C-alpha cells in the first residue's frame, strides 16, 4: 500500500518537471522567433545609392576631407596668385566660390539622405529594443508564475510525503505495539 503511494508521489513530481520543461521549451522557441523577427528588420543589402550616400557622408564629414579640400583651395589660390601670369581665376576667386557652392549644394542632400537612412535604422533599433524589453518583462512574469507553480506543487508534494510518512510511522507504531503485546503475553 505505501509502495504504491510513494510511486504515485514520484510520478507526480516527474509530471511536474515535464510540465515545467515544456513551459521552458516553449519560452525558448518564442525567443528564437522574436530574434528572427528582429533580424528581418535589419537592412542587410542597401541599394547602391544608399551605399554611395553613406560613403560620401563618411568622407565629407571627416578630417581627411577637410584637410584635402583645404589643401586644394590653398593650391588653387597660390597657383592663381603667384605662378600664373594670366590666372584662370583672378583674385576674388569667383570660379573657386562657384566650385565650393556647387560641391556644398551637391554634398548637403547626399549627407541628408545618409542621415535619414541612419535615423530610420535607429528608429527601427529603438522599436526592436522596446520589443525585447517587453519580451523580457513577459518572461520575468512567466518566471514568477513558474516559481509560484513550482512552490505550490512542491508544497503539495511535501504535504503528501509528510502524510505518507505519518502513515508509515503509524504502521510502524502498530507493528511495534503488536510485537510488544506479543512479548508481554509471551513473558506472562
């Protein structure tokens, strides 16, 4: 009789562990799905125009561009003032100003396109971070629920074990009392 109860207790505990394993497995699968969804938003193959805009923006916003352009302007001015008897762009350097204005007019929209694209990527990353934070909050709540379930089931199992132990102790007590009665009758 007690062997059957002990086997039932172990079976109940095994069932609880399987149930918890199923919950954890489901949560892991959901995490994989969320990760795959978030990776799908990443811009893996930007268009040629987008790549060009990024390169122009990265070069146009660097010290290399500033130093190179400063050197070209200095060379332009020195050549026109000191080395040419008939300068192609004399002193107020109108052609140089036109060239600078044209470069600025072309470079500004390209940089803006690159910044807009990066801003869209940042916005998408913020949305992804929000989704991950939301998923984490849900997971924490699920973990609390799992812990509560585990504690409830463990307490129930412990009470069942305690009840079985009390029954076993009662059986042992009856056996001991029965043996004591037999010894008392045998001694008389």
